[in-house]
């Protein structure tokens, strides 16, 4: 009789242990699958070709920001960025210190990586994104002060539209 009661208790605890183990394994598997899919999504990002001045420190910080967010970056130093910006059709009032080509889009200035990823995912009918000037607090321009700024969607022949605000 004692033997039957003992076996019943052991089976009861054993079933809870098995169920707990199954739940633990299932949770772990979901975490691994989620992280793997995030890595695969980032590996599908197009290469960012960044045109910048060889002496610009904030451009290097912006490149580091892109890399920290999963982008592979090819930096191209140039002493004649004005001609590159002109070839790409970036209006003077939209210009900043660096220009990037990412996929089929132009990215001008200190645009956050999250906005670039959103643009790439949504594929809007625009030429690209721009953050005119060099607002403090934008990626690559971190410091004691944080300015409000807009990320603008740009398209030749149209007025820029606000894509995101910070």
C-alpha cells in the first residue's frame, strides 16, 4: 500500500517535471528562433555606401550607428561632396555632411537607422530620406544638448514631407 502511494506521488511530480521541461524547451526554442530571424532580417539589409569628408568625425560616428544596427557600410572619402550631392539631386537646403546610397534610396545626413529600416521595409515611392544640417542629438551628433529635428522624405520635383520627428 505504501509502495503504491509512493509511486503515485513520484509519477505526479514526474509529470510536473516533464511538463515544466517541455515548457522550458519550447520557450527557449522560441527565443532562439526569434533571435535567428532578427539576424537574418539584418543580414538582408543592403550595403550602405557612405560618401563623406576624410576629416569628419561625426560621419564616422553615424557609420558606427549604422553598423551597430546591422548595416554593412562602405565608406568613400571625398574632398568634393558637393558634386556627389548634385549628381544625386540633393537640394542645397536638404544637405548635411555626408550622403549615403542604401539600396535604391539616398540617405542624406544623420538619419536614424530605424527610419532607414522602415523606409526599406515599406518601400515608399520616394528618392530617400534627409536630415538637413547637423542637429545635436541625432545619430553621430550625440552630446549634452538634444535638438528637435525632422527626418524628411525627399522626392525630386516634390516638397519634402516629414517621415518622422524627434
